[in-house]
C-alpha cells in the first residue's frame, strides 16, 4: 500500500518550479506520477471532477463531449497505472487546480485511491491575500477577464474540504516566503518538507508576469477585441499574443492596497491564519488613499504613454497601417498576425474550402476569427 502526497499549490507559490523539477523523478522509494503533464491539474480535474465535460481547458480548444469523455477514460487509466506500480512506496501528485475539486469530487479521489493508498497527505503553500490577488489577477487577465472581478483567495473554500475529507492531521500548510525557503529554492524546500533526502535539481523556469502596461492593454483587448477562444488555432494565437505583450512591455504589476482590501473576505483570511499558523499583515491593507473605486477602473486607466509603446511593438513585428489612435485596432491587428504562425491555420486552404469568402476579398484572418470559428468553416487540409 502506498503513501500518496497531494501537493495542491496554492497558485503562484512556485508550483511550476516544483512540477518541472520533479517531472520524471524517482529514487527507488518515491516517484512523481507520470500523467502526461508535469502539472497534474488537468489530469485530476478531467479524471475526478463531476463537471469534467465543462472543463474550460477542453472547451477553450473546442473538444467535443465525446473527445472529453475519451480524455477522462485515458486519464483514469494513467492514474490507476501509477497507483498499481508496486516498485515505489510513495507517489507524488502536484497541481494547483486540484484545489478546485469539490468535496464530492474528493470523495471520488479517495475512493479511487483507497485500494492502493494506505495514507493520503496534502501539502499546500499559502500566500498572503495581497500577493495572491495581484498574481491571480494577472492570470485571469491572460485568461480573458473582461469585468474587473478580482480573484479572491477563498482560503476556506480552497482548503477546508481537504481537512474534512482527509483529516486535519493529514493536511499541512506552510507560508510561501522566498527569503525563508530552504537554500532559497522552493524545490529544495518542498523536498525537505515531504522528507526526501535528495531534492531533484531545480529546473530553470521563468513564470512570465505581466507589467501593469501589458495587463491594461490585454484587458482592453479582452473587452473590445475579437473572439480569442473556442478553437485550437485561435487559442494558440492568443497565447502567443499575450506572451509577446508581456515581453515587449516589461515592468511590475502592483495592485493598490485598498483594492486588495475590497476583494478579500477578512473572516476568510482570519480562518486561514487560524488553521495554518501563517500570519497576514491585514492592517496594511487599510493604508493609502483610494485613487480608484474598482479594479475595472484601475485596469481601464490607460495613459497617453501607452500609445507610443504599442506603436513600437507594432514596428518590431513589421506591422504597418493607418490605425490612427485606435488602440483596439492596433491590438487586434497584432493578434491576427499570430493566427498564421500557429501551425494549424492555412489561409490558402481557407479560401479554397470557402469560395464565398474568396469572392468577397476580405482579410482571411479577420474573417476566420470573427466568423469562421463560430460557423465551423474548414481551414486546413487536415
């Protein structure tokens, strides 16, 4: 019977560094589960969530329900294979989105693993509300945020179900503070925490944060730009577009304290302090003047200095045209430039399979994004 370790984040606590370093790890006693992804969030949600057919990861790339069902069968088979491998006494799973499973989903996890696992232990690094919201807001902007809603830590929603399911003595918390990490490394710190004698070497990984400039422009694009989800090609183009914006407009993203304060539930934060022993400086969130009345207003405050910066980005991509001072047109044109570099969209095939579009003489990338995806038009030989 195995000991199973579930590492569940939280987000922005070095999880990717842990996953990249531990991918393929095995030392004769402990193994990092091989599920096709070093981040086990997708496999776990696909395998154990009751609403797996609505999982945004598969919906964003346009998978059918039958394809998602097939993903579920394959993933459960992979998890079972790892649990049945008798060569190792301990098995590690790691994924931040494991914490999005419901208590009922965790019933399924426990029942699935029970025949093979004598013990299931849960490990989670905890970030302060300010650090979490600032980082998570960047992620939701990358994902398409339009309404300025701040992602709250929701500590109790995230973690209490694990305590209820596996018991308080099997759920462990630690503050994520870079200065306090063993050898300054979250990989070494996690290995030491779970009792590994030798940590795997830390992988070189840069989790690309957005500057405030890049975040504001992507937020504008999310609200007023074209569709950028629902198809593999469009989704990949969006990923390239966001990465390009992040690299072209470097800098920091700092959310004003009063907006953090409005986004959190103080009782929730205090609950986290009680069960984890981690202390948050909640009083600091009341400091400073309120320059913005909402996160939407904060993200929508696009200064005049962003126009020349975006023009420089366009020039670097050899994109010219009469865009005037229309930021949305410029962002949209930049996004379209990535449609042809995804390796899936063939503009000549799109015109050949859709002669009515060829007759109109329209921009094929623009038509594909704004109409072709929704209409299910064919765009490649495959």
